[in-house]
C-alpha cells in the first residue's frame, strides 16, 4: 500500500506540543444504514498497513479473533473490528492495520483507511454517554471533524483484553505490598482508558498504596495543583501527600507529555517522581518521556515491572527527603 506516514523524526516532534496524529479508518454498515462515523488510532501505534494476507484459523477463539497472520515470519493475531463493533463488513474492503503497543504486535481488520489528520488534544474530548453506550464503552475519546463527521478513538486496551485475554491477573498474584500501608501519602494516576484505570487501581491496592485518579491530563493537573496549594497554605510537605504520579501518554484535553512537563516545571513538585505508563511501548516513546522529565517510563500493563519501578521511585524519593531534612 502507499506509504502515508511521515518519518519517525517528524512524528516525534509533536511530543510536548499537546498534538497527535491519528490514522482514521472506516467500518462497515450497521443496521442497514450508511456509517459516516470515522474511527481513529494514534499513528505512533501503527507499524504498517497492508491488504489482508491468508489467515490461520484458531479453534475455539473469540468470534472477533479471525485468525493469525504470518507477517515476515511473525505470528500476528488479527482482530476483526467490524465484527467486534457489530458492523457489516464489505468483502472487497478489508485492510489490515498492523499495530505495535504494550510490547506486542497485533492486526486490526477494518473496511477502509481514510486519512491521517493532526489534532490538538484540546480538540479531543471524552465520549458522550450516548456514544459510549452505542459503542459499548470501546472508546476513550471523540472529536468533531471540520466536515461535521464524528471521529471516535478506540480503547485498544479494552479490545485487546476482551479478545486476546491478558496475563495481568496471573502477574498481579505475584505482587506483594512493597511500601508501608500506613503511609498517609497517595499515588496519583491519570489514564483515559477505563480498563487501564481499573487495572492500575487493583495493582496499587495490592501494593498497599492509597491512590486517586483522573481520566485526562487536564483534570489531573488541576487536582495536583489543588493539593499543592493546600500544602503550601498549611505549611506541610507536598511529598508527604503525594508519593508519586503515574501518567498515561494519550489523554483528552492534555496529554501525558505536557502534564509531565508542567509538573517538572513547577518547583512545588520537586522531588516527587513521575512515572509514565503507556501502551506506546516503542523506544522512541520512552526517549520522549525521559526528554520531558519523566523519572521512569514503563509499558502497559506488566504488573511486576510497574510495581518494581514505582516502588523504587517512591523509596528513592523518601530517602532523598530524609537526607535533605537531616542536612537542614
């Protein structure tokens, strides 16, 4: 297929600008009506586009898992998004979007690929209840295009977890409480995926860490500033109230790169570690996270890696505060 992607360097330059590029695609007809809605996925997650190769069927697989493709010697599971969303696919319009995220490769079968557009995260909002109900909560965000069509961003974490399953529960069972459970401080995390928020909450509970969350970077920043303002007024140490901050990258209104930049630019948050936690698991994404000041960058959602990294950050931050207090 014709290459419609810019170079990696051009795309990574968007980091920190609160903008992203979205590959728009179409699904088929639903209830005998033309579907004018466009769906989207972050270009950073897309490895390539191709016509659908021969698929190897998997016995007793989920209905939406239509098979496995041999792509350059690698077995890649293929999920039919038309089937998953309840759309009628056209047999002569089957395109495979090969994606790479969460340290895994998978393909999404769609009707057509439309275009790549660039949007500001401020133009992307949480989906309305009506749209969420219609699409069974498979969305993380939406935006209105210039031609009045609706663009819906899919919740890839939810789809992958439902169709391919997850090793999260077995990994979680091996996690122990790593930080004192009587610590008054919280871990604050931000993520637009409902599945990811539930998983992070379960993991922090297992680690015996108190926690609060936000669905997007903008709300997270407002909440964090409110805690900082309160501690400043009370004369208390912010690090005793917020042990660490965990942020996703892709979020409506304000992405994780901008949120991290704001935190690291505000002296009130000095010494509070920020861990970026994203399905964007490629090396360039980690590099960008560290460039904007993140103390660590981990891929979603490997419970053992999340736990070990966050525990190390919290304990190091506590030790540094103790040294500073002793030297004062």
